[in-house]
C-alpha cells in the first residue's frame, strides 16, 4: 500500500493530499529513509511523521483498504522515543 494512502486510512493524517504534501516536504520517513508519496508500506515498517512541534513514530501492524473509523487505530502501534 502507498504510504499516503496508509496515512489517510489509519487517520494519522486527515486527507491524502495533505499526506502527499508531507511526503514531498520530507516530513515522512519509512524505516529512517525519506519517503515519497508512492513509497510502499509493508507490515512491520516503522513510519516517522515529523510535525512542527513533535515527532510521531508508529509501527505498521495491518494494511486494509476499507475500514471503519473505530478500526483505524488497529492498523498501527505508536512507539515511544
């Protein structure tokens, strides 16, 4: 699955276009490598999201195309820095 789509489906970022812009600006990393919007995410990957004041690290647990809002947090596990 593309990283921009995963970020939208997991609701870590609200819209796919915003996720694409974050990737283009270099604020998204997969396994400590800069990610483009089309980069492929696999189960077990570590995604780092750099926001203005903080950084969020999550581990990908599952990949689903369609899911309910309540199930979105089941796709990842937040990691402590």
